[in-house]
């Protein structure tokens, strides 16, 4: 057992490299959250509610595999370390299932096509869980220094920002170049590009954790042998974990819903899908500014206060965005779109920066409560509820689109119902989510440091 003065410091190269693990999972996740509804409705002609149900069902299934994976991670002891094998095999599952899912395979039957999508999506989310669990747990062997954990999160945010810029800038022209949203070949080519990006970041993360994934960096030299039933005590006693889960999962649900409707927003509210490519660079600038400013703020006032302050700012996004769009001419002017999505990108980056290091803090908090070094269980406990709650985002989006009368881009023309329905949804949900975050984080017991 390590004493309270134990310091585990990482190099900048190690921090920057391991941060690639979050980017590796985020690269493919952005396609699902932002474009899977469009893929399923335009390539396979499924009803949006059907695709929304698939997105929800697979994530619920995945959420309930998290506890088992968390236990297995903390019990893993191989010559390749505790965490790296899960990164490697997670990437294999993600890449194979992703390319098969977006290959546009048609079995000639809607039922068989749906089964194929459900199966491949389910395999993908399991691989996704392997890697995302390590994103949260691996930081506990990477470093225990608060400023370095904040830096780790900031770098992951920068990677996410560049991926967002890249994907949202090239997506529409890339797909159009190969036949558009209804072309299976277009999505197939996109999947090849995306798994190349995912593989690059995965290799980077393995290199970053290479010299840290060793027993001497575990808080307890003696191996833990946790059981799934140990989660009961964890949820009961670790108040920091529970409050963080509530705050983070509500934010993620809102962001997932907004990202899932962005393409539809440009088609039916802004009524010019090419503006998405033009506005995205502004979002990147806003995110970069938010990452820098929030990192500075966190190092000055601590994570809890910084998270609370940024959440209060994000609470105002919905009303401001609604007023910007509601009182602007239609189609919405480019400047208004820049202001709206620039604000959204800034506030999203600001509120998300502290979540990953706070998960590491709750793992340290658990160690102080129970004398158990179980970062895998802490990360998967977080993911269990986070995924379960956020899984409803896809279903809700599909339900909203279905109720509004959306069938596909080619069959559903812009109209007032689509305009107001999407606008209200995309602005009201973040406001409610950040209100829940503000309330929850007030009861987060870990003091600022």
C-alpha cells in the first residue's frame, strides 16, 4: 500500500500519447451520435424511431456489461499489463464491427438487415466499452498529480476538437463525392477512413501507457480480486461517484441529442446543409478557447468550482440559442449559426474538461474509503449509469423526428413543423440537463485542490 506522500508523475509525451485513447473511441462515436440516424434512414429506409430504438437498446445492453468488464480489468494481470490488453482487443472489435456495419450490406430483407445492424452495433459498443473503461481507469496509473490529470483531460479535449473539425468539415462533401447520403459506397469509404484514424490513436495510446502499465504503479502491490457484488457498496458509500454520474450523464444525454440532430438542424432549420462545413471551424476555435480558459480556471479554483461555474454558463445556452434562431430570418443567416454553434461548442468543451479527471479523483476517493485500488470498477460504474441514461438520447431523437413527420431527406421537405420541433428540442434539452448538473455537483464531497 502506498503512503499519502506517494507521487506518480508522467512525462508530457506519456500524457499526450495516452490521451489518444479517448480520441480513438471518440472518432467512431462521433459518426454514431451525429450521423447514424441519417445512415439508417437513407441507406436502409428504416423509420427514424426504429434506428433510435436500436441506438438505445444496444447502449442499454452495453451499459449492463460495464460492471463485468470493470471487474475483469481490475483482476487482469498479464505480462502486457492490466490495461493495454483491453485497449488492443477493444480496438479490434470496434474496427471490424464498424466497417461491417457501414459497408451497406443488403440481405434483401428488412428483417435481416435490422438484425445485422443490431448485431454489429452491439459488437461495436462492447469494444467501445473496453477502450473507454481504460480511458477512465488508466489515468490512475499514468499520474496522481491533479494538474497533470487536468492536462490529460485538456489534451483529450484538443484531440476531440480536431476530430470534430475534421469530421464535420469533410463529412458532407466526402459523402457527396461518392454519391451522397443514400449511397452505400459513400458510407463504406467513410468507414475505411475512420478506422484508419481510430487505429492511429489506439497505437499512440498503447505507446503512452507502455512504461506505466506495471505493478509498481498500482496503489496496492497485492492484486485486487473484486466481485460484481462489490458495486453495491461502491454505489452506497461513494457519494462523489454518484453525484458525478448524475452531473455528467445528464450533460452527455443532452450533448448526444444535440449532436444527433445537428444535421437535421441544418436541413430543416437553417435550410442550408452546406453551412455545417462552414460553421465547424468556428466551433473548433470556440472549443480551443474553452479548453485553455477552463484549464487555467481549474488550476486556480479547483475542479468542483470550475465544473459548477461552467455548468451555470451552459444552463443559459438553450434560451440564448432559441432567441437567436427564433428572431432571425429564415433561412437562418450564417452569422447567427456561427454565434449559436460557437457558443454550444465553447460551453460543451468547458463543462466536459473536468469529467475524466474527476473520475480519477473518485477512484482515489474510493481507495481512501475502502482501501481498494479498483479504477476499472469506478470507471465502469460511471459508464453503467452514464450509458443507461444517455442511451435514451437516440430513441428520443428518433421519436421526435417520427412525430414531426420525418421519413428521409429526399421525402421530407422543410416545413414549419420540422423547423419548430427541431429548434425547441435542440435548445430546451441542454437547459434542463445543465440544471440537473448544477444541483448534483453542489453535493459532490471532494474538496477543491
